[in-house]
């Protein structure tokens, strides 16, 4: 990425500053929000028939993501395990999209026959003109391409980071080899026998939500998460607990958190995200990927293009605001919520004070005496 774009590293550094600022300002807010559901479109690109995986295999991957991100996986740590207190329910779920960017009904799956026998690391699978298929609006959908990655030399999958969403939106999303996707059908075949539970996608979606490998991609590197034990290098296979205790990076008696989804162990041995990783994902969904929270992708189609839907709105000014906010619209009860649906305040006045609220995006709803609802969005900074 840096070879192709000299600003890639700078964008990542700036996003890290924003991420750490958000986490500091929102400490102690875990589980204060409702569940976030992310619309997914799976782009199946195939040359051989076996690469055209079934709907059932795709659904097994969506189910796996939901289990893993909600700490509902049947192979989670026991409640007596020393790392169990660090295992987080991230309150993030996934759905196959029910409507496409034009408001048309969809099952959230596209299928493309290609004349390419495999794809390499150039990302051709993401472009119709290069034998793949273009992504759907990446600000409203998580795009996952499933294809043959033999041309990469053994890569299971890869993902874009949120810091590149604005600069290269056409590349945004996750790519997974068809033999490491889901838990049915071709999953675990062709030498991918330890990648048969859908954890490649869990790992790559973690990257898509701004998580790094637990070893920080360097010897004793930094993943910017305080509750993942320092790791010397990537771990493989299925280590025994405790592994690499009191390592050169400063891990404790419990050793490295090799069972974390952001390591390289076998699918059967990666079983958790930590609370610190959950905070990072929340920060991403509050900043670079906040627009996906208003996506209608998981809602049944109405037959009307999303761009044609014009909700009743109220005008808010100044916008952005540093705290004092005025409403130009119908009289009624005013409710302010953050982008996670958390209540901020209720008032009957059309002049509001949100000075004590953290910086971010807020929705203002005015309900008039007839029960009609008017909505506005404001940025607090």
C-alpha cells in the first residue's frame, strides 16, 4: 500500500490518533449501546464450478461471524480460563443485504463467471473490467469477495483498513479464498483443512474494523490494544496454554493470547476478541465507517431507490456545533441520541445544550403532537 500510495501510512497514523481520542472519551461505555448490524454483500467469482459456492455455505459464514463477534461461539473459552474475563461480546452482527444500493430486493449475493483461473494480490477480483466485479457502496455495505486466491502464493484472505476508505473506496472490503470461507461445502478442502470454521473472515473483518495482528507486525510490535498480551511473533497451529509465558516482550504468567482472532493459529484454536479490540471497532464505527450505521441494506426493499427516500427533516444550526444547538422546525418533544442509539437528553425546548457530550455525530428527533417524527443530524466538535 505504501509503495502504491505514499500517503497511506500517514492516513493510518492520523486515524490512530482519532481512534485513541475516541476510546479515551468513551471509556466505560461498553454495553451502553444497542447491537449494530452491518449489511454484507458476498461477491462469488468463479471459473471452476466448485468455486461457485452454495448459498448455504455463504450463510454458514454469516452465522460464524455473528457467533464470533457476539461471543456466542460454542468453542469459546471456559469461564475458568485466565483469559475469559478479557473475552468480549462486541455487540456487532451481520446480515446478508436485503436491498441493493438502488433499493432493489436482493439476497446479498452476486455471482460472476470469470475467465481467470485464479487471482493474485493485485486486487483484480474487485473490478469488473479486470475479470472480477465492482463493489457496492462501501460506505453502506461490507463487501466480501470469495474467489480462488492461488495466484497469491497461499494467502487465505486479506482486507482493507478504514484509513483507505476515502482514498480508494473502490477497493474497500474483504477477500477470502473459497476454500477458507464458511464451514460447509468447499471450506477446509484443498489443503485448507485447518481453515474450515470461517475464522479467516472473522480475522479479516477485524482488520476491516481497524484491528491489527496481536504481535503488531513486528517482533514485540504494538497492536494498540492494552488487554492483548504482548506477543513476539505470529503463532501457528494449536499451541497449549500457557504459551510463551514471560516472553521477551513482557507477557505475564498466562503467556500470549494466541487464541485471539487476530493471531494466525488454526480456526479451531482462535476463539475470542478482547474488550480493547471491541473498543477499537466501536471507534471505527463512530468515525471512518460511521455511515454504515445508517445503511438500509438490512431492511426489506420497498422498491424505491434509497436516494429517492426523503424523510421529514429538521434544520439544525450551527452545524457542526460546539455545544449550543438551535432547531428550526415543528414544535414538539425533542430527543437526542448518539449514533449507537444511546440516549443523550430529552427536552421541550428548541435550543439545546450538548456541550457535555463527546465529539461525534448525533441524531435529533422532534415528535409533534400528532405523533409525526422529524429527524436531523448534527456533528458535535
